[in-house]
C-alpha cells in the first residue's frame, strides 16, 4: 500500500500546523515559508478530499476529520522521532519544567506520580512561575505556558496542548448579594478580578464586539489560581478558562456568567528544537496531550 502514502513533506506540514496551531509557526519550525506550508496543506486536502482546518478568529482549528487524522499521524511521527532519540544513550536524569502557576497547581501537581511513571529514571523538577526561562541557556528543559493568539516563541519548538474556552465566573454567594447577570453591561458594573493586568478581560470583550475604550477597575492578582480563589471567596468576577474551573463549576463553588464561546489563546509546550526530539520530552508531550485533552 506504499503507493497510497501521501507525500511525506505534506504530512510533515500538516502535523506541524496541527500541533502548533499556526501556519507561520510551522513554517519557522520546518525552515520553509508559510506560503509553502499552506500549499502543502492544500495539496494534501485535495488529494484526500477532506478539509482538515477551519478558521477561528486569527488562528486555525482542526475539523473533526483533522483531529482524527492528526492523532494517528502524530503517533507515527512520534514513533520515528523516539526511535531516533533512543540511538543517543546520554539522557538527562532530571527534567526541569517551568509552568504557569494555575496549570502547575490545579492540573499537574495532583497527577505528578503519574508523570513520574512516564519518565523512569528521570526526576521531575516542576517550577510554578510566570517567569520565562532562557531555554537556549539551559535554565529549563521545557516550558508550559499560555500564549495569546499571534504570540510566538522565535527559534523554539511550540506545541499547542489545549485551547481553553474563556468566560467569567463568580460564586453563588456573590450573585446572591449582587443579583443575576444577563448582559455585558450588567457584568461591567460588577467588581472585576484581573490576572496581573486587564488584558484578558479586554480580549474577551473585544471578541464580543466591545471595542470601545473601557475603564476596567478591580484588583490585579499575580496568577490565575489567585483570581479563581478570589472569585470563589465571593470577592468579584474572574476571567478564566474551562481547564482550570470545571471542577469548581461541577461542585457548585463557581457559576459561569453569560453563555459565550470565546477563545483567545492556548496552553503550549515550549522547548528548544534540539530537546524536542529527546525521549523525556516526547514522553512529557504524550502525557500532557492526554491530561490536557
């Protein structure tokens, strides 16, 4: 059946775009122009008669067929990469991971023993931080970070892990005191809780068509975990993603305000291109893909 195999260069382009969520980022990784990547994707779609991507704001998202194809194709490329990395006997004994605090504390820390089982003979050093490591200077082996749409890591290997839906949340006790919220204007009269700056609220409002200048007040906290806790304590309305608050919503500690479908960034795994093909990073990538799916 080898004659049915699509051109490998087209498959590489598809895998890179599906993984990074960006034609330009895929082009940088493959050292070709973004127009060449787009051409390879189009040729592959024409060959198989299936659309793999659709536009979502400034970015691309996989169609249902694209997701199924990517899951199988990525495993094949991963197997090739892992087989190649295993030819090199010198593997690190510690994996240093810098991670955005909310994901580190809420998602990864409870599952740390499971991660260690994926990395036999390799200790995990997990550092919750908003700082950005110098990967080329070996400050860390990998970074798990939230990147806004259009934000890139030049010279790095970037893989999209999860693209969360973003929405406002508040506690039931807060809503009992302040009353229900049925519109954006009512929401803006509530005390808003910000993560470091007003940027997330501004992006969310822009996606809803509110582009006029707005004066957004309220406390600016250090990270997303603190904004969630502040909202849970009834101190105001926080902007957050489903990945971090699904558990609080299921238990009734938090309530989603207004039913919206807004995405403006992704959680990504960032490494150097050379480290991205090592066995520990491949194992970390596989584990994170399963956990954050």
